[in-house]
C-alpha cells in the first residue's frame, strides 16, 4: 500500500506512517494536485506502476501553496526519502538551494535543469510531440482554423504551442493558429473556468480543433470543446477517454516513465541531464478506441511518417526554447 504523506495548511504539518522504511522514494506533485487528469496524474501513474510491480511503498506530497515548496522538499529529505522526485519547473530554485544540504540524497526534477551532483534533470521534447498532434489538427480541421490554449505563460508552454503550429502549417500552410495563455502565475494550471472561456472565444473565431497544454485548466477546455461540438487535443496523460469521440488525440508526455525510472533506480539513480525525446519514447500521440473513428488511416500514415523523420533527424522541429522565436507564427 502506498505510504501517504500530505502537506496540510500553512503550518505544513507532516505525518509519517509508522514503520515506513527510511529508504522509501518520494514524489512531490506540483500545484493542481495529483488527480489533475494531466501532468501530475501522469507522475502518479508512474509511481503507482513502480509500487505495483515491486510491492514497495513511497511517500507523496500535494502542495497547497507556492510557499510550501522548500519546506516540503526539506521535510522529505530529512525523513530519509531517497530518491525524491519533483514534478515541475517551479521546483528549480528550491532544489538548487536544498540539494547541496543533502549530498547523500538523490533528487530528480521534471521539466527543469538543476546542475547539482546529486540531481537528475529530466526534460522532454514537447515540441516534437506537439508537432505530431499539430499535423493531426491541421488534417482534421474543416475551418482551416485551429487553437492552442496554454497554462502559465512561460517559454516551456510556448514550446508546446510553437511545435503545434509547425505541425499544423506542415499540412495546411495557410491555416490560422490562435494562441491564448491562461495566465502568468501558477494559478493558470488549475483554472478550468478560464479554460472554458478561452475555448468558447477561440471557437467564435473559427477554431474547430483546440489543443490544451494547461494542466487542470485543460479539463475545462476539453469539456467546452465537447459541449460546443468541436474537437480537442489533450496533453501529458492520454485524455481521449474524457470525451470519447470528441478528443482527436492527446500529446502524451511520458512523465509516468520518468517517475517510474527514477523510482526503479532508487538511491543509485544516475544524475545529470536526461532528455526524453520522441525517439526515446518520451513523447508521442495517443490512439485508442476513444478516438479511432476520428483519425483516418491517411491521417495516421502522414503523422507516423513525420514521426519517423523526426526520429532519424531528417525532420528537425524548431525548439522555441532555443531562441524564443517560432517560424510558424507569433508565439
């Protein structure tokens, strides 16, 4: 059974399950909670896979506010958890401060590079996966207009949007790609009402396929797209099941594999930068019974052909993070 740890209120009171092994691994979820049906939930799935396969236990924390990051991380390290996995770039500065104080503890951070000898930095090529779902959006669109709704306005999320726009333009050069971000603070990851509002606004501008890269906010985007009779694209986890027959596909960012791998390595975890690209299975698009009727064999063949070219290096997707520009539009 999973050893549960919760961060409660401003006092950040921690309760350890009696008799828990000091060498248990641990995971801290970013704001939005582990059941956000997206990024955090993918991380949870990886931890659960490890627990089910090994019979091991792990500690987990769900934060309630930004102010709790350092306290949460220090508490787990002091309790002897090893390794400790953090989901989200926002842990970067805190980890850079805390990691040197616990040289015998291994840490893994997802979506950020922290250059400390006891840290594994796991980064994904979201641009590559987004390119593939962008192609699918372009091929599926009947209005020649598609949308992108991001969460917090940061370069990482613009990388998603830029990759998506490149994929759209690759199959429909004259298509219009509408870009909206939910906000500029971490609250943007968990605002499904705002996501719904943005989805309605994009539909009013002609978008008939909308890609949401916004954590829990995306749930509102997908719901509204379904209500409005247009298609959506999920992110991070396979979200096709949320609205069967109305989610075109999902850009899967295999955070579950990153967490599972870190837990499997345990305190012998290899540190340094780990790039999980399309070739390494770090990103992909989702196909299942829920979207099978939406994706024609011709669409799938075109996307799969592009995927092979990306893997071989024949096709290079521009990465917004390299120079903060996007050849496919203003992102």
